[in-house]
């Protein structure tokens, strides 16, 4: 029995299981200790000995243990996933990538040639097979696609324009020759770069790359275009360097492949919706309204808050955007759906729309390729005119012939109805409450906005903008992570709650005035309907070849009377607005000048005679000039008739505008004198405290009253354009009105240039103070376009393949893009003890002229997202944005800025 109990081991008691288990664990621990002390070779010999003694079941146990705990490093997904999932993955590839994927392996070739992948690509271009493939046959659609592509007639843009024509403005012979020379130079540079690229690829090509066309194509997508050392070796002179910079800007990715992907798009939601709409016509009733609001609008947060529920609103930055990025915002907001109507609430006048910085849409630039492409795309997202779709401009384009021509060309270009206010009502954005062009069921302000809130905003725009400046400064840091439209709505709601707008409804006088106004509007609508009915009856009679001479005569008389009535209304509006303007100037005389001069003559002077002369002499001369202009208008309107003229009065007024020139030239000195006297003369400080912002001054201060002369000229131009619009071509006054418009328009451009210079100077000074160690930024015609926060990256190993490079975040940078240079600064955060808010600190790093800046995109990979390279003559930065949209917006704006700097 003792030999039976110890037959497996002389030291292991077989009968005692607990002791047996204890001794086994001790020996396993001892062997493990020895195993830790052995070398790698000894461990391998030990494992070989152990595995050679194992049975098949034990080896199977080891294999199962590894398969459960160790993941497979590499596996072909097409051999593991179901076939329909693999086909869905391949459906995102474009035809070129599908052909490249077919060369990887036999399973990939079988999947990449399936008809379900190639048939949609052929059908999209209208290419159909002339036969039906057999059940087990595949690859027929792929061969058909290749055959159709190989037989296409490729035309250059110049050849296509010669054959089919173009809508662009024709170029002169010298411009055509210059463009041909530029294309020739660019073609030469491209071929040189291709030759250099081939040499670089041949030097760094890995041994596993076959060197075929496809492999070289796949690898070159991630290679830098031109390194710094290679750029120095080439010794590029200035002209060639500019061409290279322009070529690098042209090579930046568009929205479809900004992340480095070249996927083939599937059926979009827009197309799905279009199919559904054809199947069910009732779906039109569920189309949303869409409103686009510019940040340049004063107190735009309150406009956002006025938007009705159910209306899609998008707030966009006026500066630092392009038409491409703006349309991308619209496309994302609509999410593939069409809109019943689209409203555009932006800055502008009666001739053009100030849509974006550098993009004033008017007659001159409407047919430019990028502008035309934007409006054509926008028109495709609006319901058709038969379904009641329209685009509404909250800009008084209907008040001038040039504006109506813009609307007409946009309607012809897109096939969509465009409308705008006539702009007869003057004041701060009061034109949106006036009449609108076109037979609309409801006016656009009623479609998109709450009428009470919008009317409150129109009446108090200037005051609300002043209040919101401080509100934005306090609240916007807390909304930094939110969308701009959401933060704008929250700030606007805060302002409306503070103002207690609901109390306005309790005012019976206001309610009675609104009722009377609605009654008058209903009468005008009824008269307008009579005119429309008469015009429709006339058209029907003409179509039947039964011309009724009496009906035509009545219609012509009615139209002439309507035109004369509107012309009279415009003249009355000119007189009324001029009377209000003169009354405002008289406030300065009666409230400020008269008491100050009286105190001076009574030997109790508040201000010296010299200071009174500096501050008030120019404004009093303006008052005298406009008082005379008002008297002339009043005399002419007392005996007003359809044949009377007002253009000669305006021409006489325009010939005396040197009075305004003296005022605007001395305007900065006047403001500085007021501030200096306020600080140094206690009596004048007390005088301003008693009179500023009282009921007599309409709750305005003296500097605010001095703003009115600069704002009046915009109203002059709008009213004169509206007057010329309703003046017949054969009228005597039409030529004088055109001359007067040119006079006032020329002088307004002078005022706008002065405003722009002051604004740009202040903006550059603020940036220079904000950035530590910043050099002087004040330059002629320099202005800020956009500021972008990025992360600076560093490549750990540049010798490995580009798609496998690892990057580390080393600094936070802020890129200040000007129209002629790029300023790079580091960005840090400073925390204050016992405070939640933080302070951002900027430190100057470098600045690069745009004509010497190379920009290169870095496609997204497993290790980096939203990255790009900025390369100057001495520095290079690898940057990355937080989200893809920021990268797309930045590259688009930077590309346009580089092109603009090259054209100068």
C-alpha cells in the first residue's frame, strides 16, 4: 500500500489531498522562481520541453487560452465580417480607390468589382448597360464605367467657354494674355514639383511598396509638398516663390475632403426628401422657414430672440468667413431639407448687400463665379416659386433701380423669387417695417419674427447696441462652448426680460395707434388688390386677342397715379426726416451752445470762448446749411405736383458740403476737447451732468448728438434712390436726381473711409496692447480678418511613413490673420485666486507676410485630426484645431486672404 500511495512522487503523500495540494503549490512557486532567474534561451528550452511532453488535449487548452486572452493583431475584415457589411464599407470609396483596392488581394478584388457598387456610379451619370448580366456574372458595370470614362471628351475651362459660352464678365485682351502667361508659369512649376516629388519618393520608398502608379498615389497623399531644406536648395526668386505660395493655396482641400478622405457620397437626405416630396405633395406644408442673421447687425442678439419658434435661425460672423463656409453653415442647419423660405438679415443699403467682409453683393460682382455659385446652391435649398418658395432680403433693395436689378438677376439665375423692402421708411432699420416687393400672403417680418419684439428692436437699436456691449463682455465668456445662436438668444432674452416689454401692451395710446395703422394698411392692401385684379383682367383680355382700349387707358392712368403718389410719399418722407434731423441739431444749439455763451457773456464762464468755438462752430454751420435746405424743401412741397422737381434743390445742397468736411476733419479734436474739458473744468462737468440724457435731449448725451451728421447721408441716398425709382424716365427731374445721387454717394464714401480708418486703427491698437512683445501693427489699409486658436504639434519621428507619424501637443497658439500678414502668438491662461473666471495671455512669436506663406493640409489619420502646416521663410508650425469645421473655415479664409494679397 505504501508503494501505491507514493508511486507518482516519493515526497508527495497521495492519500492526504490537502497536503498534496500544498506541496504542489510550493513546487510550482519554486519552479516559477527558477523560471524568473533563467535567461531567455533557457526559458525557451524549458517551454519546448514542457510542450513536447503535453498531450493533444493539453495543447488545445493552451491554444484556447491564447485565443481568448490575446487579440488578433491583424486580420482581413473581408474574411471575418459578413459580406453585406464589407460591401457597405467599400461603397464609401470612389472609383479610383475601388480600382486600387481590387489590387490588394483576391477577396478584395471579388468584393470591389461587385455590380451593387458600380451600378449607382454609372446610373448617376446616365450610363446604362445595353444588356442584362447573367446571374453569376460580376464586373460588367465596372468595365462599363471604365469604358465610358475613357471615351469622354475632356475640355479645359477655356475650351468649354469657347464652345458653350459663359456667364462671367468678358475679359480684355491684356487680361486674357496675362492669364495665359500665369497658367503657363503655374504649369511649369507643377511639372517641376512633380519631378522633385518623384525623386523624393524614390529615395524614401519602403521596400514593400511596388512602385506602381497606385502605390505611389496612395503614399504621396501624406507626404509634405516641399520641405524647408529643399526650398532653400532651389533658391526660388521672389516671383517664383509667389507662384508657389499661390499653388499651395490652390491645393488646399475643399469641404468634401477637408479631413483627408476621398469618399464617394451616397444618396443625401436632400435627395431622399425630394423623392418623398414627389410622392406626396402634402409634404410641402411641413417645410420649415430659415433665417440667416449677420453678427454685424446692431444688437443682433435681440433679433435672434425675436425669431419665432419653428423657424430655423443661424447666426454667422460677418468677418472671417467666406461664401463657401457660409453655405456650409446653411447646409448643416437645413440637414438636407428644403426651406419654404429663406430670409437673410444682414447689413447693406439700397444698392448692395454687405453679406460678408469683402463680399458686397451688387450688380458689379453678381456674376463672379464664386458669388454666382453661392446663390445657385442657395436657390436649390428653397421651394420652387410654384410652391410659394421665396428668398427675403432684410435690406432695402426695393428702394432703388440698382437693387431691383440685383433681385431680378438673382431670380433669373436661380429660378427663385427674391423680395426686399422698398425702404421708404427712414430711421435705424425702419425699412424692414415698410412695404415689400411681390404678392406675398404675409410680409417676411411676420413670417420669421415676433412683431412686438422686432418693432422694439427697430425703435431702440442704437441704445440696445450700447447696452449689449457691456452685456456681451460679461456673459459671453460663459457661453464660449455654446453655439453663437444659442448664446445670442440667451443674451437677447435677458435684455427683453430686463426691459419689461410686456408693459408696452398695457399702454392704450400705443394700442390705439397700432389699430389705426392696421386700418390704413388694410385700405392700401385693398387698393393694391384692385390694381392687381385690373392687371390680371388686362392680361386675360390680351391673351384672347380682344383688346379693350378703355381698360388699357384706365390701367395706364392708374399706374401713373400710383407712381406719382409714391413719388409724393418719398418727397414727404424726405421733408419729414429732414425736419427731425434739424430739430436734433437745434437741441445742440438750444441746450448746450446758448447757455454756454450766456454764461460767457455774464462773466461766469463755464467754458472759454476758444473751447466753445472748437466744439460747436462746425455743428452750428451744419445747422444753418440744413435749415436752408429744409426751407427749400418745405416751399417746394407746398406747391407740389407731379411735374415739380426736387433734384435741383439737392444739387444745390450737395455743392455746399464743404461745411460737413470741416466738421468731420475736426471731429476727433472735438471729442478730445469735450473729454479734456470734462476732466479739467468742474463747472463743465456739472453742466453736462445736468443736461446730458434728459427728456429735452431725447435721452442722448452731447457726443451722441454729434453722431447724427454722419448717419444722415445714408438716409439721403436711400430716399433719393427711391425717388428716382418712382420718377418716369421722361421726367425732367430724373437727370438732376442722378447727379444729386452721385454727389451724395461720393461724399458718403468719403465718410465711410474715415470711419473705416478709425475703426481699423483702434482695432490694431487693441491687438497690439493685448499681445505681449508685439511689434507695431499700424499700417495703411491693414485690417484684421480672423483669429483662430490652434494647438501646436510636434512630430516625434519624421523618418517613418506620414500616415503613421505620432504627434505631441507642445503649445497653444493663436493665429491673427490680417489682410497682408499672419501673426502667430502663444496663448496661456492666468487664474485669479478665489475667482472662477480666467484671463488669456498672449505672447508674440512671429509674423509672416502672406505672399511668403506656404499652407499644406495634413490628412486625418489614426494619430492626428484636423491638422495642417504653416511654413514661412524661417519658421514652420504644425497646427491642429479642435473640430473639423474650424479647420475648414480657417483654411478657406486663409486661402482667400493669400489670393487677395497676391492680386495687389
